C-alpha cells in the first residue's frame, strides 16, 4: 500500500511550526562596505551609503522607490573600522581575552552612537563586522566574543558579520 503525497504532506504539516514574528521570511538583504570599498571606509562614507539606501530617485514600475522600500534595508560596516595595533600581531582589543574590548579607529569612526542613530532615524538597520584587522591577526589571541557582543549591544547595532578570518571559528559554544 502506498500513501499519496497529499496524505504525507498533511501528516507532517501537523508537526511543523514556527514563530510568526516576521523574521526569516527573506534572506538578509542589504549592502556591505567590503564589497565596494574593501578597507577604505569611514563614518562619512557609511552615512552617504545610508542616504543612498533611502534615496527615491529610482523608479520601479514608474513609481519613485528606494532600495530600503524594496527590502534592502541594512547597511553593513565591514573590516577596517578597528584600530589595528601593529604589535602584538595586529590585535584590536584593549586587552587579551576575556577582558579586551574592541578598539575603534576614532579617526575613521569618531562617533559610533551618532552613526547608529543616523541609520535608525532613516529606518535603516546597521550591521557590524566583528573579526580582526584585514585577516592580519592570524589566530594569535583567543576571541573576545562576550565583550564583543556587549560592545555591539552598547551601540545598538542590529546585525553582525562573522567569517573565518579570526579566532572565532566556532561560535557555537
């Protein structure tokens, strides 16, 4: 005896559930600084990108439309925001793990609070890159994940990008 695909689908549908909180309906949609500018970024440039995300000078089906209105509502600040100390080993925290806090390059990003508020006041989410100095750290130090996340929360960032270019290879623990 074989079961019809409809019976199988209805049976398994009873066991499937999810949160109806609006999250995860689409993949993350936005813009990251690395893809365009690599390490040549600063706060002024990121603010211009935020403005470009809400610019309605483009038309979609004859109507003025912004990238944000189309769902591309996040700007991601990527690598080279940090103050990379040449010694020891391009480290960018104030102390070794678990005590270190990220050290921001204040010449490039003089006021992170203002940057985040700028994005949020325009209904744009803002993300942050939380790995090392252009892959120069080379696993020299243990990760500072707890303080790094506290740093992100302190400034009210909306998202985080992690990749394999740091000591944060396994963030499941």
